């Protein structure tokens, strides 16, 4: 005799209780929120840059003053004469082939250049004065940093004349581009870099606050 197979009763799929799972919308809502995004500009950053903004305004006023008739010509003579003589003097100290041709003309390695007032970096000197006036530094640090600014600008400008003399002598096609664009951009970055360095050193207490959520 064969043993009868017992039939197993399977549950009706219609009667099986289904446990609903989280929907896509619920999953998105359950995702933990990240930290709040910081604003690109904050009040603290504006306060930090306010001396720089004031310095730009004061620098513009100084430039207008030195172009007033009666001031412009004496100012030009002082700066051009000082720049010409100092460039020749430092060049001779370092045994460079430089000579003075006239009040405002020099020759480096056979290439002659006329020094005009724009070549004296006077606008960067004026901007350095404006930065020192409005920076959040003590009086002592203002004077020290102003001397640092003046020294860096002076030496960089002298180096510019030496470099431009050799550029004009051996690469005359690049003279105007280097003179009009490259050096002015480098001067701008240099001034801002010195300001940021001295401000971090002499005004280290400023700490931007995190935005309140």
C-alpha cells in the first residue's frame, strides 16, 4: 500500500497581512540634514574688509590731490628725480651696466628708457599710506608696516627697471606688454599680499563667527 501524501495548507496570499515599507518620499525625509550653508558674504567679513574699502576711497582722494595744478609738477619732479637717481645708484652698487642720460632718462645694457611719473610707482606708495591709515593696527604697527610697504615697493620698482632694461634690449616685442600689464598686476598682488600678511600678524584677534541658524 502506498502512503497517502498529506496536503499542506498554504496561506491565502490575499489574506496575508502586508507590512508597508517606507516610500521614496519617506526615505528622502528620513535623510539627516547636513550643516547649514555658510553665506558667501557675512557681516564679520565685511567688517574685516572695511579698512580696505576705506583705503581705496582715501587713495583715490590722494591721487586727485597730487594732480591738482600747482602740486602736480613739483610732485612729478620729486618722484621722477628720486626714482632715476636711486635706480642708477643701486645699479652701480651691484655693478650693472647702467648710466644716467638726463634728469629722467637712464640706459641699461645699451637700452635707454625715459622715466615718467607713472613709472615711479607713486600710486602704490599712496595706496600703502592709505592702508596704514585705516588698518586696524596700533600706531606703532602702522608706522612699522608703512615702512615695510615703502621698502617692498621701492625695491620691487628698482628691480622692475633692471628687468625692463634687459627685456627691451633682448626682447623688444615684449616690452610694452610686460611694462603695461605684467608688472602692474604683480604690484597689485604684492601690495595685497603684504597687507594680508601684516594684518594677520598685527591683528590676530579677529575670528569670524559661525552664522547662527
